[in-house]
C-alpha cells in the first residue's frame, strides 16, 4: 500500500518515535536485549527459470 500512515496504532491511538538507532552494532545489541530476532534473513540466491526445449524445426 502506498502512503500508509505507519504511526496509526491498531488500538486507534497514535504511535510516536522514541529513538532512531543508526549504528548496526547498537541495533543488534538492542534487539538481542529485547529478545527479538537480530540476524538478517537469508534467502536462496536468484536463478534463471527452467527453459523448456522448443522444437523450432518441427516437420509436422
């Protein structure tokens, strides 16, 4: 969704920003302290889709 207000709380109130952590080490430490996932997700590398063999010279 475009231009969604991320400060709207599900309870109907408004959220507020209390801190902005720009240092990766501090962010990792804070997430671990709070018991939240601190490691980035890992994904399989992108690959080409399978290519079906095409019969260009089909005598039928």
